[in-house]
C-alpha cells in the first residue's frame, strides 16, 4: 500500500468528520521515519548491504505498534502507508496503541537462516534506541517469523536488559503466547461469519475463494472450514487450485506443512492462476497474501458479492470505487485483520505482568474485542450511509483525533 492510498481513505473519513486542515496535517504526518544501512557478511564471506526502514506514525493513543516485513519490494513509501494503516487499525479495535511499520528490502527465501539472523540482529543494533515496550513494538509480518522476533528480543536485551515486551509474535516457548499465531486468521474467520449472518446467510455451504496460504490464509481456512464453509479455490505464490465441490482443506494444510508452507505439487484440485482465482465464481473472496492485487483493471471481473481484506491493502482505491458502484461489500483490512495486533497486545500485557492467560481467555477476549468493533463499524456505516471502510476509518481517525486534542501538543 502506498501512502497515497491510505491518504484517499483518510480524506474521505476526515471529510465526514469535518476535521480541520491543521488536524489533518498533524494526523497524516509520521512522527519519525528511519532508514538505516545494514551491512552484513554473507555465508560466502562476501559483504552485502541491505536497507532497513521503520516508520513511527502516531502515538497519541499509546506506544506505536506494527509489523516488520521482509520482502524485496519494501520501500519507504510502502512502509509509510502501512504505518498509518496501523494507527487507524489499533484505534478501530480500541486498543491502547498507535501505529508503526518497518521492513527490510530482501527476499527471505533467498537467504539462509544464519544470514537472516545476522541481518535481523544488525538491524536491531541500528535502531534499538528508537523502539521498546513503551515506544514502538515490532511484530511479524510478511516474510518474518516468530523465530526472528526471538532474535529481536534477544538482541534488544543486550542493550536494555530483559524486555520481552519490546516485540510481539514471539515463539510460545520464548515469551510468546498461545493464540497469537492463529489470531489474525481466527479474526478474519470470525468476522466473515458475522458479516454473513448480517446478510442473512448461514456459514455451511458458503463458497469461499482464498488467496494466500501463509499464516493468515491457513488459520482463516482452518476456522471457516470448521464452520462448514466450502473452499472452491485456494492459492499461494506458486498458483491456485480450483474445485467447485470444495477443496479438501485439512489435506491442503497437511500438504503445505510437509512442503515448507507451499502448495506446489498438490494434486487435489484443478490448477488456475492467481488472477483467475480473484475472478472465480464464489460467495466470499478473501485476499490474504499481497497488497494491491485487486485493481481498477481486474476489479470488474470479480464475481464475489463480499470481499474480506485479510491482507493489508489488497484492494486499491480504484478497485474500491468499482466495488462500491457494483454493490460489492468490502470488509476493510483495518478491521478484518486486526485480530493479529489485538493478540499482540495480549502478549505485551502478559509480558509486562509476567503472567499467563491461557488460550481460552485469549480467544474469548479476542472475539469480544473484534465483535464489538464490528458492531460499531456496522452501525456507523448504516447511520451515515457510508461504506464499511469509510465507517472504520471514521471510527479510527476520530479516536486518534480526539486523543490528540485531549493530550494537547504543547
Ligand atoms: P506469510 O508470509 O505467512 O504468507 C503469505 C502467503 O501469500 C503465502 O502463502 C505466499 O505463498 C502467498 N503469496 C505471496 N506472493 C503471492 C502472490 N504473488 N500471489 C498469491 N499468493 C502469494 O504472510 P502472512 O503473515 O500470512 O500475511 C499475509 C498478509 O496479511 C499480508 O498482507 C500481511 O501484511 C497481512 N497481515 C498479517 C498479519 C499477521 O498476523 N501475520 C496481521 C495483519 C495483516
């Protein structure tokens, strides 16, 4: 997502909220943007230099929070857009955080574990004074794992002492919590069921197309399969599989687990491209991989009447306009995938209290927080006759604006 795309949605909400120009400028400007050089020695003995970014967008409501992404296309503009998205997301679900995002431009599949560890630790060396439990708390995102979060905590501790709350999404055996890994997918699934029920539909038999079979995609598939939804298409970076009668989700999960998370070589469905998956005949389309996959060019081909933005920013503003006029409902990312940051907050709370809740409490509190945010967004959309996206932004931007005024800027 570019910063321009976030800006379009922000402006729409700001107009509805009648925000002053001065407040808009304040809310749109990041508090701090950092770009650092990460020189490391590769396994071959050669030296390579990577570029790392951290954008800390806003802390009016609490410490800044957001993922760390390892992907070749990471750049400052993308990180800036995603950081702002986190500010509105934490505000929509009303957890006491602001927004941030970071990333390193690299392809993690082309780096050894040892190289990734050196790069991650070196990145922490460069920015350890700029983040921390009360300032900015990173978490996993595309291309980063729980293991990398453990390296971050360990490296940060070398400078600041034992501080498990400096990063979330850690392994359960290393200060993480049960329920964090599944939380984004669980939230996507639970909110999909809520919106289906508002539309008078039962889950059993609902036909779903899912793009992305990583952390978010697999847990979404698990949850909705348990609710007896039918997955007619599932895809990952290597392409997609189609079966109108319903793919065998448990079998695909097992296959992916046995093949480093990939579906390449699976034989239980007809092959189709990712582009075909987006246009497949289904009741719900769930993009759970990359941003920007639904554009002004391919939006008109979408047949699903309901899109759940499990990924960050899978729908571009152009596509959003097409869906709006075609009457296609979009559940926006800042609500749909907020389960991850909400469970990250639970992890941070438990780390700070040196206490453990257990999985049932995590699930119960997650469902309650997401359910209540959904009700508020749904009601606001009805009252103001705006899209769910505009309603979600109004709720998020409004809360950040009010906190800014209450805290003052002096
Ligand atoms: P991941 O790295 O675990 O999985 C990404 C999946 O997308 C993989 O299955 C990969 O094969 C697939 N993919 C990559 N390129 C693709 C392409 N060109 N076409 C189709 N599929 C492709 O990442 P994740 O953690 O599941 O995150 C997915 C999305 O959800 C991202 O947009 C991320 O920002 C967002 N998100 C993640 C979390 C979280 O807790 N993990 C929380 C909020 C939002």
